[in-house]
């Protein structure tokens, strides 16, 4: 192999290694988030808790799958009309916006890779993302209270 050909091959391998490393970092951006079991209605979800600016920004981006009994809870310090979007999110999700007394204000279904913002109808402190259709399949809607959230937040809020 000539030095020029060897240099091009090495350059290509270096780029491939960089792409693999960066891709792996994005796919596992959720590592290290606190988790808890949360009862919603009569169903139990294993949730990851996104309570920092970075974890809320990344959310469920770059994932190819979310198990049916899993979700992500977004926690903010003070109530506001927060919005969610699906940029870089590959799986269809529902988001339930939850106010400070743990009542669901509204639920939105979100499409993968969309930049459309889905907003809480009233000020909320929490949002719960699950696979699209999960809330409807379990008969959970606006006005329902997530009573178990108080217990979960006692450990993480």
C-alpha cells in the first residue's frame, strides 16, 4: 500500500470511528437519569425523570424504541405553559401535561421528527411522555389525577 493510499484509508477509519462514538453517545443520552415506578390509573410505568435543563432538552431523542410500560417525566421548578416537540425523536409519543396538584390538563399526540410545538393549555410543572396511544388505551385523559406522582416526587423533586 502506498503512503498516500494508506493515509486515505487511515483518514476514512478515523471518521468512521468518530461517527460510531458520537452515534453511541446520542443513542444513550438517557443513561444516568433517575428512575421510578409511577402508577397512572391502574397501570404502572417505569419512568426516567428529566429534571435538569439538559435532560429535559434531550428527552427521548435518538431512541429507536420505548418499552410499552416505560415513559419519561419532565419536571420544571415553576409552573408555566411549557411546550414539547419531536425534533430528533424517532418514536411516536403522547405527552400529558400535569399541573402542580397532579391533574392532567391536556394530552397531545406527537409525530416523530416534527418541529410542531405541543403546548400545555394551562400552567403546568410536569409532562409525562409515553408511547402514542398509551393514555387512550388505558382510559386516562384530561382531568384525571396522577396520585402516585406525589410519592415519586418526594424522592426526586
